[in-house]
């Protein structure tokens, strides 16, 4: 009897024969739902089996948003359904199985003991602790583990190391240019970049003005299938006290959904994405953004497919070059770059705190209840949908935590918990490195610090807010502005060494001792206030 036949009879409760030898147990993690995964290149259903497990620990290691839990579980169950339809052997443990042991390591250890595979096959994990858990479990069981390169990405860890070798500092722009040349994306036949320049960022900083965005067509919705409905009920029952809501859940959870979401973005919103990618507006969570990060990070969509679709739209005259280049830079540049940073510097990276920030995360990050309208909008939206676009994350929620001096590990755990697209390899460098500057400049060349006037310029959030972004002290001073000047004062010696901060630090010279003290005193009161609300 071959293993495939045994597994079929076992599933039907009709097997009384001795289990045949299992060659490969192929572990499929919740963020590895790629139908063309490298783990499957030599899969033989006659002698191999797939293995998947839903475990509570992955939802509770941080206080995960209900929608984030549901995205992963629904994606996994749809993947499992497709595997079963192909007739492939699958060992699958559901979260609500009475025998579920609650952790990936415990479930895998039990399966290795029962199934006794000759080898475990795993595509590179997306999180350090998951990789170590699988490695340690296989070692303890005496089972060989083969870890395969994740071909979903366009730059391997080895290639990133080659890029980084010998460089005094790492910067995304130079890495991005290498990938453009390697892939040929937005390149002319003579080897020059399309449009004669690599980066059109200066064209992509528009705001909506007082009138707000023009008529918007919302992104394509994916109403819950029967599988997803069951997951939503399970999540509500199992994690009732977790943050977030599920009423608006409509994320793509299959490769087919992912392609439809891509087509919708290219046809409806890419044309205006570039101009308004940094803009924000009350009550408009999606604007012109792609909403593809979930499908990409669960590996339902390949990044090259996404980038080529955008490039094709430009070459066919359906989208301007600046918009297409800005979008491709996010996928080809930042996404691949942060993964390289993550694996190059983990596990020490997670504990970095270059600015010695120790303030607790304010409690309103979990409720959205604050008088600061920008934070109320961004956090309220996040709790509703599990989503906020990159400027809301970097220049609203992230900026406030940076200026307040919140311990970066708490900021990291919040971002990992509340966003549906959060996997640690992409979330951690973006949070600790780019947003909080906790790595001291490994990822970003300067802290992203700004007053409340940046938010006023890029949104309508300040309309109706009790605080004035032009004021740094006094009863109506915007906390962003007060804390911005305090941030520069607290870190003045360090920031004066950074050429990119020279204009901002020169502005400190116009503050006399009395003005400095007023800012410091008001900032201290803000910290006491927000700490008390934690």
C-alpha cells in the first residue's frame, strides 16, 4: 500500500493495515499558501503528505486582531480544500479540534512521532521563532529537516547578503535599482530606467486639498464563502476579547481572489495611486491603495505577477509612469528590502532600542478613544478593518509613538497584532527600523519626525480637532508638535550628527532656554497623562 491510499482509508476510518513509510512530510505554514511553492517541486502523493495546523499560540503571542486571525485561518482552510480536491494526502489540525495541542511545535512533534517521516520539507519560514520551533522540533525527534529557498521572493537571503557585503550602510534605493536591473522591470532596452530616472517620488506627494478626493470606486469586495463564514464564527467564539471587528471582513483568501483584486486595482485605482499615495481623508480607508498586501504576504499572489501587471498598464498607456514606479518601488523595493534586513540582523534586531525609549504604549491604541482626531481616525479604521495604509502607519500611529518615546518592542507587538497583512519579516523592520528608528539607522537614514502640520497638510484630520498643529505649547497645542520639538531636544546630540536632520536641528537654535523649558515641561505632562491611560 502506498501512503496516498493509506491516508485515504485512514480519513474514512477504514484502514487496518500497517502505515507505509512516509518519505516527505511537507509543512505548509499559514503564510505559505503558494500553489507553486518550492516545497511542492518534487511532491509525490504516492509517498509524501502535506501537513498544516491551526494553533492558538499564533493568535495569542500578540493580542491579534480578530480579522488578522480570520485571514490566516480562512486562507489555510481554502488551501486545504484545494489540496483535498487534488487528492493529495493532507494532515490538517483545526483550531477547534478537541485534541489540538495549542502550539505549532507540539502539533508537529506529535505528527512526527505518529507518522515517522524520513524527512520534513519546509520553505523558509517568515518568522524567526517559527523557524526555530520547526528546527528544534525536528532535531528533538531525530528527523531530517530540509529548508528550501522561498521562490515567492525576488531576492534570496544569499543575494541580499551579497548586496550588503562590504557596504558601510544599507539603503533601499541602491538595492531597488539592482532589482530593477535584474528583473528588467521599468527598464529600457539600452539598460536605462524608464523615463530617464529611477525614482519619481517627488511626483507622488499630492494631497486632496479642501475639496477632498474625487469620486472614489471602492476596491472589489470578496464576500465570505461558507469556509470563511465558519472561520468568522470560530474566531468570534474562541477569541471574543481580542481587538477588532469582523463585520466588514471581505479580504481575498484564495489565489483566484488575489488575481481579481490585482485586476481591480490596476483598472480602477493605479492611475491615481502615485499622486495620492501619501494622502489621508476622514472616513476613507482605501482611497487609491491596492489592498494587495494580504494576498502577497499569504503568498496567494506572486510579486512579479503584481509588478508586471502594473508595468503593462504603463506601457499600454493606462497609468502614468510616476504612479507605476511608485507602486513597483513598494513591492519590488521596500518589500524585498525589509525581508533582507530582517534575516540579516535577527534575532538581535527585535530587541534594538537605539533611542532608549521606555514610555508605555498609550491605551487608546487598543480603543481609538482619543481627542486627537488623526489618531482616532487611523486607529478606529484599523480596529474596524485591520488595515491602514503606509502613511497612516508611518506618519500618524508610528510618528506619535516615536515622538512620545514608546518602547519600540511594544510598538512592534501592536503593529504585528492589529494589521491583517502583518507577518514579522515585513512588520518588524518597518516598525523598529523605519518608524521608530530603534535600529539606529540600519534601515532608514533618519528618523521620520514631523510636527502636526505634516498631518494637516496631507489630510483633513485636523478639521474639528481641539488641537492646533501650529502651536507647540499651551492648552490647544497639538501633542504631535509639542512632542516633535521635545524629540529634537532630547536627541539633539545624536541628531546633529545626521546630515539629513541638519535643517531640523538648526531650528533648535532659535529656541531660547525659556521656550525649551516650556516644551519639555508640557511634554513631561503629556507622558504622565498617556502613561496613566495605559
